[in-house]
């Protein structure tokens, strides 16, 4: 009777060894950058910031919608850049228009002061 040899050919073993070595080198060379970028602590974005689309500040828009006589009539014309003050607050000005209680449309420019959490704490004309 003839004995059966193992079904794995030596050339396949060398290919498997080569693939494992290349995979190990790939992990050694490229993984530290990937793993480092996943674990590095980046500063979180500021709580109060201008929208990249229209420059608005959503906390101020929300505040105005809740505090306007006719929120449906609000129209925003211009926003300043958000500025971080030395007290840890944020400041931004907005030019907007809305209907008043007598029905007249008024355009105003106000400065909004927001705290570190993004709450409007002061409005200055």
C-alpha cells in the first residue's frame, strides 16, 4: 500500500508565511499612526460658534425665536464672528428684523453675550 502524503504543498506554506510576515510589517509600520490618531485628545469644538453655512449662531437664533413677539417673521441679515471674552463668555452681534407687537417690521442690531455653556445671559443694544 502507498502512504498518502499531507495535502498541503510546501509552496503554499511559504506563501502563507510570506503573507503573515507582510501583514505583521504592515501593522508595525502603519498602525502606530492610526492608533495614535484615534487616541490623541483633540480639543473639543467651542460650544458657541458660527455656522459654516450662514454664519448664524444657533443658540442666539433659538433665543430670539423664543423671545420674539412674532417668531415667524424673523429674518437674519448679518452675523459677526463669535469672540471669546477674557471672562470665558462668548460675544456675537446679529442684525435681524422681525414684526413688533404693533405689526411694524423693525430691523435691529444687538450684541448677545453667552456663557460657557452657550446660554444667552445678556443682550446689549
